[in-house]
C-alpha cells in the first residue's frame, strides 16, 4: 500500500537482508541537507570547481557525434580505450606497466568492492579492515554475510602488530585485508612508507589477499603520496580506484586492477550484475582524459581542498573544547575527531542538528558498535567561512553537553556515557551522498 511505512514482507526476506535496518541517524541525515544546516557530514567532491560548460559541450558531442556506440550496449570488462587511459592514470600514481587486459571497469569503486566480495566471501568468512573503515565497504561485506574484524590504526595508518594479532585470531576464515592506505576515509591518515612493505609481507606470509582501495591518492596537499601497495607487489593485491573524486562521482566510473587469473571471473560477476558498465559514462571519462586538462583539474581540486582543510583545522584549533583531538590529513576529504571524555557523538547528533550543524558519528565506520567517541568531519564541500561556522556551532553543542555532564553526570550528556553500545552498527551508515 503506498504511503505506509509498515513492512509486510519481513518474513520473506533473504537472510542477508536481516542486517539492513534503518536508524534514527539515517533520518537525521535527511535534515542535514537543508540549506540552514552546515553539513560537515558529506563525502561529496566540490563539483562546482569543474569547467561545467566545457564538460557539457563534451557530453553533447559524445551523443551527437558517436551516439551509435556511446548510447549502445558495451562489453562487460569496459572499453579498451578507457582501460588504456586507466593504465596511464595509474602510472601517475607509480603503478607502471599494468595491462589494460587486467583492468575491469566498474560502476564506481563501490561496485569494484562488491565484485571482489562476490568472488571471495562466503557467509561467515572474515574480512580484516582498518578500524574505522569506509562505510560503503562495511555495507558490501555485510551483504556478503561476512564478519568484519577491525585492525587498529594510528597516525601512520594500520598497525602491523595489530594486523598480525588479528590474523592469528581469525585463523583460516580470514579471506582478505581491505584497506584504504592513502588519505583514509574516514580517519584521514596515511599508511607510512615504512609500514607498507611490512603489511604486504605479513599478508603474504599468512596467504591473505590484499584489497587496496585508493580513491584519494591523487588528492595530496603535501607532496606526493607514498607508492600504492600494488606498485610494490602484484601478486595477491587487488587495486581499486575511481574517477569519483578526481573527476565526477555522477558518472559512476571506477575500476579494479586484478591479478590476471582472476580478471575473467570478475567480468563474469559484473555481467551477471549489470551486463556492462555504461558506455556513455565510459565515453565521457575517456573523452575527458583525452581532450581536457584533467591533470590541471586535479591540481585545482587539491588547492581548494588544501585551503579548506586548513580552514577546518584552524577552526578546530581555535574553537574546540579542551580534550578534543583530531587527525591532520595530508590529502583526501576528511578529518577524524575524538571527543572529550564521556561525550557520545551519536547521542549528541539530534542536538547538533538542532544547532544546525551535521557530522557523521563514528559508529557508522565500525561493524561492532565502537566509535561513539568519534566523528568524521568533511572539508571538501563547504567553503572556508562555512566550515568555521560549522565548527563554531559544533563546539557550542559540545560545550553544552560538557556543562550538562558536569551538573547531572554521564546519563544526561550521552546515551549512557561510559556504556558504549556494542553490536551491529551498519544501520548508522549514512546514505550514498554522505559516503
Ligand atoms: C574509500 C572509498 N572507497 C570507495 C568509494 C566509492 O566510490 P565510488 O563513488 O567510486 O563508488 C568511496 C566513496 O566515498 C570511498 O571513500
């Protein structure tokens, strides 16, 4: 019946659907997009920085001059032209000599993760992932009925000793390590150069595959990013990336560079899901990379985001209450904040929305309910003055919570203060525009 929220189909859902529940946090995110709210919650690139007229002209030509192919079905692996361009893009990041034959074009990085999960995960398998990790990857692993075991990170990224311990604890059920080594979402940290080979060695010794997710590597603010893991080792490493952050997420074009033996299975899995990636979107990216100054555009994005990161970090430094700490990203889109003792980012969210500021509570980035002491702040979308205003509002909310806590104790300020909720938290996941 239209208009009713009652779900009469609950008995009929497949088992994997059980974890897909909605939450009050999701409802709050719909409010976060209102103009009066300063949203630090999003994950959206600043598309207004693109030369939109020129892109429009390019898209028009793509239809009028080559519509018979760009509006037609294509092949499952993606066009050769785009796969060749993708190999050129990867060589800029230090991945040289990749063959277009080993590249599979996907519907964004998100489908790349989904395909890898379809190929390798049985229900009950374990995926090791940074804690915190990308919310969209948690959704994929949950849909595959896998268990995510988080591995601790610090300012230098994944901690090798913690990885070894997690491998030991997971035994043979661990299928792969999923990680975002560079300008991580949500933590903003980067796996140090020194740790990269160590992590690869640990995985190789344990026979663990590595899924390297690298949407942000080109968005550096302070010199080049360390070499990707895939540039150091081919065997056992799946490299996933996307044009969402360097060009435009609306086109939904990403890719996997896979070990050769696996490539065909990835294509079959993709064909089963989508037949083929959009020929028009692939044509658009190919044209963009062939005829437009895309390297310059990445520099434009970098400059804008560097200025905004500085504005956000400056505002946090000037305005946040004592006891708050945060990461200092050298690239990417996000800062990860740790709240003063006893504050709960999820419980505080309705009060933040009432104060017209939004963020993503840390619980969205863990599969096990941790993260109540954290929040993710985005700096790519709002302009510097608005970022500062957002932090001013947020700091005001936190000061109030701390004052209430001082007067009434922990039960008022948070959802139980020290009683951190445990259990599946994927329902806290924000919607796609907030990824
Ligand atoms: C770490 C990470 N992986 C994958 C994606 C998915 O990107 P896409 O838009 O290409 O599907 C995102 C998007 O935010 C991301 O942050």
